[in-house]
C-alpha cells in the first residue's frame, strides 16, 4: 500500500525517479525499491519524500480504494503518456480526499448528480440539443441569464469539480469520469474563465448525451453545441438580437463575451448555429480572427478564472459538527496544521491558501 502511494505521489508531482532522488538526497534505485515494496523508507525519509512531493506524510498511509471509470479525456493528439499519468494521479489524489470528506458525514448533504429523466433516449439531430439545453436550464431553475459562478452551479447539481495545475499550453482539454456513481469533471486552474466554463459545460454534455446520440452525430461536436447552448441560450440571443441579423460588431461580440463568459469565437458560432447569422458572415469574421491571431488569444480583458469553495466549506462543516478533528481537516486541505489552525481562527485570511 505504502509503495503504491509513494509512486502515485511522485507521479502527481511530475517527478522522475532521478528528479525525486535529487530532491530527497537518496539514490533513485532506493526510491525504486520503496515503490516496488522491496524496502521501506524510515520516518526521516518519509518526511523528506512528502516534502518533495508536496503532500502530507499521512497521504502515504491512506487506504486506496479509488478507481475511475468512464474516463473521457478531451486530450488533443500528441498528449504524452506522461502528461496523462500526471493528470490521473492528481485526480485520484483529489478524489480520495473528497471521498474521505464524504465518509466523515453521517449523511452528506449534497446528493450525487443523477441524469434528468426528461432527457430524450435518442438524439438524431444536432439542433435537438438546443431544446435539451433550454429545458435543463428550466428544470434546474437557472433562468435565462448568464451563470455567474458555473462551478458552484455544477457542484450544487452534485458534480465534483476538480482543478489540476496543467499548464495552458499542454495538450489537455478537460476530463470527465466517474468514481463509483459520482460524476467528476476536471479542468485546469491555469486557464482563463471562458475556457474553463466551456470545458465544464462540454464535459457536462458528455455526462448527459453519452449513449444517446445517433451514430451520424459526432459526440465532440454535440458536446460543443451543448456547451455553447447551455452557457448562452438561444432565447437569450433572440431577446437581444431578434431573429436575424445582417452582421455583428466586434465590440458586440466582446460585450457578449464579458456578459456570458463565453469566448468571442464561441459567440460567433452561436450566432450562426441559432440561425441568426449567415455562414458567409461567420466565415468572413473567422478570416479576420485568424489574421489578428484572435483564434488563439482574444483581445481585451480575459474572463476571470472560476473558483471552487465547496470542498473547503464542507471540511469546515464537518469540523463544526465535530465529525472531523482539526488535524484531519488540515490533512484534507493539504495544509500544515499550524497554518490551518491560524486560518480556522481567522488569524490568517490570505488568499494564498484559498
Ligand atoms: Zn469531449
């Protein structure tokens, strides 16, 4: 057990055997032996390893019972195995902490996400996704306005949203998986808010649409359509633009982006997908976007990154009810006990640990 966890923590820290050896000042073959259960590190070495891997020593002794299923990577071609392993290790580590937190509760107050019964069994046209998105917004009482805090919305629906620190340039576009029956969506904390939101909505699309699509429909396309329809509903667009437009000003796209947290290019597609704008106009805008490099970096203020508060809130909830000790709470939040104690008493309120 210890061996597996040592290896998992090293992978999550993205260190090779040699890289780890350099940091803890033992040979790489010694570390390999720990990971192969051929030798056991003493407590001093364990503390050093924990420090090098950025985990608390308790991590090495947590029982492993976590597996993921139905993993759906939005990886681009060329994503390396190493990257995928790092993501998987990071995700497993966070899922374990979530599960441990849930287990502290006699009854966890937030129910796991379940598929709405209103979903059609079979979808034959992409356009049907518009109606599904509108219907779900209604059913989940989200109204027609922009969703200010999308992570919070998903968490309230019972989805665990996890953040990795995968760099913006890496070939990773988000992930959806199940742990038992618990739905999980993973995005990077380094992305802009619009990229995070689109990915979250896209992965929600996989959750909802998987196994319901006609074989003629590409699931990736369907999930993109769902994402943009869910974030910027057709009826909201019609309210704003009427039912047809000749053209759109760039500044209008920029304002729409700021309002709905959807990239300008996604807004352009949206105008075409909903039948408001012709394909010719769409294409001419995209030529312009490419020329200006806006297909990669859009101008102006980026949408602020999404934040998640639920995990920490539930750790404190457990503490308040006496279901968690202070040291368990600190462990779950991956924080030194002394720092946690100060944070708990509001003696430290810095954002660095939020
Ligand atoms: Zn996908």
